[in-house]
C-alpha cells in the first residue's frame, strides 16, 4: 500500500511540476554571432549552443542591414531584446549628421533576422550628430524591451534622451530635463557611466563614478519609467576617495548579495591589493561599503595589468562572482572569488588544462562569458579571429571553482567568417531549439527530485 501511495505521490508531483514548467518563462542561454562592418556583408553567422560544447551554425542572408547601414566602421552595434520575446536582437547606431533611424535586426529564433528601419527624429540626428556621446542600452521603463539612452559628458548637458522601444522597430523618444547630474558631475570626460538596476524595481538606472581625489559620492539617476529621472547623490566614504583616487582601477557592477539591486566593486591590478571594496546599493541612492580582505587572488594572480577580470554567477546562486584570466603561457587555472553576499569572497583556484595554456597562451583571443549549457552558471569560451580556428573551447563551470573543458570542432564559422580581426563577436540568446528542451527537462528533473524528497 505504501508503495502505491509513493508512486501516486510521484505521479501527481511530476504532473504538477510539468504544468508549472510549461507556464514558466524559458531560461536564457548563450549563443555566439559574428558581425563585420564591411561592404557586402549580407548575413549574420550564428553559432547556436547545443549544451554539450558543440555548436550548430547558421548563416541566413540578411539584406538592408550591415551591407547598407554599416558598410564601414564607426557604427555602434547594440544588442538587446528590443521586442520582448526573450531573443537577442541587434541594432545599429551611427553618430553622424542626418542619422534619422535605428535599423534593428529582430532574431526569428532559427538564425534568420527580420530587419526594420523606422524613422526616429530628435534623437541621434539632434543629440549625437558627432562622436563622443555614450550610447546606453537598458530597460528604462520595465516593459522587458530594450531601450536606448544617450549621455554626453559636456557642460550644459541637462537631459537624458531616451528612445523607448515599441517592440516593432519603432521608438518613442523622450528628453526630460535632469539637473545636478551630467551637467554638474560629468561636464568633462573621464567619468565612468554605469547602468544597472540600483533600486531593484526592474528599470535601468544610471550612475556616475569618477576616479579622482575627493570623489565622495555616487550620483545616481533613478529611472521613473517615463523618460524622467530622479537624481540622488548620497555621500559615500572609504570607497572611490580611498581606493580609486586615480585611474587604473576596474569598476565592476553586479549583484554581489543577490537582492536584485546593482552593486559596485573595485579591483586594481597592483601588488598588495588584498581586498575587494564593494558598495552595496541600499535602493535609495545610498550605499553600504565593505572592504573585507581576500588573500591569494588579486595580490597573487593579478599584481600587474594584463589580466582579464570577469564577472558572472559561476555557482548559480544568484550572486555575482569574479574570475581572473591571463592569456599567458602556463596559465593553468582560473582563480574565482565567489561572493558570500556580505562583502567577503571565497577564493578557489582549481587547475584547468587544455584551455588558456593551450588555446590562449598569448593575447588576441576573445574571452567570452555566457551560460552555454543552461544550468544557471556562467561559463567561459575562447574565440580567436585567425585562419584555421575551427573550434570554440568552452570551460563549463561546475559551481565549485572547477571547470569542465570541451573543444568541439565548428566549421564555417570563425575559420570562414572571421579569419582576421575586425569582426565583432556577440553573445546572446538568438533562438529556441533543442537546447531549450534540454534545459526544461533538466529543470523538471530537479524539481521532481526535490518534490519526492
């Protein structure tokens, strides 16, 4: 009798979770696409991750996009979900007089793209007719569609133009005035413009950080969702003024305590740098600063420049971690600082062979992060734009600081379309295919196991 009850319980649990799984949104996973700004470039090659280190390559033709609007360099290639369908799209922006539209290539999910080019006035043509304007992407109204904002570090810049995506390739432009922000704190260059959700309300905000003596606050422009912003400038001591009074410090953003708000961390590649200062956002423009010591990380593995500092969730617990990668002979491990959520970090340095030491012993290799097997953990992939590069080495994170390396062959991708530099390598979730089934089945299996236990 107990056996039948247990079986019946398992059946009910499985059916219930299956319906729950059908109702939940699809998980995101990472693919790789190539874009070259060159005459005649009439397609976007995409390598769809299959979850096991292999990739399925498509190369559908696309007209009136790169070949027409970006045949030469100088065009910004933006990625985002411009129609809210959970697939990564590509948009083009050139800071030039008369640029009166934003071409968008919407991913169809199978490697093909649908191109729109709706006119947009009083945006690029008015506020960014020349270079020097920062083009920011984010969801500034919380509708799950990617929008575009403009920021110029110049005297008198008293507004933030925002192009809100309507989901069909058109944009609605606002330009609400904003005082005591750019005009006051970034009237000249040298200020880092950061984007993130600093209050956890689902809308993208903008923060300013200057590495200069006496910089004792972090101005934040909180998006109100209608193109206007609410500016705060709460004092913050023992952060920029103490640890980054001059340039050369990497300013990292992420959710280091997993509360849904964007935090800021500082990393300097210098001898004796034995801590990671973190400014945890309180959600109201103020920050709580911690500076817990961390041994055998920066001071040991990145005492000088040249090491890539990578952020991601390497154990899938919802908190941002930090990893180090140096393209140098003999680099046989990936040091990872796992965030504990309180400003402290747990450092691991598991050996990893046939990865950096073999495929990136010198500079020039692009280090790409993404979730290539949909397990919720950040993985690392390598791409070199060179003749004969016929695979994509991937280091899949095991969640404990170790990585499982694959290097499946991939033809008609890098070796054909990016045998030399100058091609933009883009990561994103460009489609829905067999990997989503793998993701869903894996998620359902975990849920059933939890239910049975």
